[in-house]
């Protein structure tokens, strides 16, 4: 299965923030497009991955795993884990 095969479900949140979720193999990717706390309309896109054991990795800084549609889910998980800069398996 590749990233392009995943069914990302959109959820509109407060203040124009948007979250997309895709579940697979008892795991989940989330992508959050949100306003940062820096003001002046500065936005960030973050990709999170939650594994079967409920551990979580997060890549912030305009990273959207959907920009890599040809990666397998295994490759996408490895990429998020490698680039995680906010949460690493917590």
C-alpha cells in the first residue's frame, strides 16, 4: 500500500485549522495545517504518526507526508520517524 492509496479524512477545526487522518494496519497518519503561535498569519503543516502501541512521532515545519504519494506506508513511517523533530516515540 502506498501513501496515495490511503483515505485521508478531512476535519475542519477552529480558526481555519484543518486536520486529515488516515488509518492503516492499526496505525494512523495525521496531517495538521494550523496557525502557529507567532501571529501575522504564519501557518505550519505537521505530519504525525501513531503506531500500534500508541507511540507518537511528529514532524513540524511544513512537512506533509501526502507530498510523497509513491512511498509505501512502511517507507512513509520510516520517513516520519527519521525526520521527527517535535515528538519521537512518546
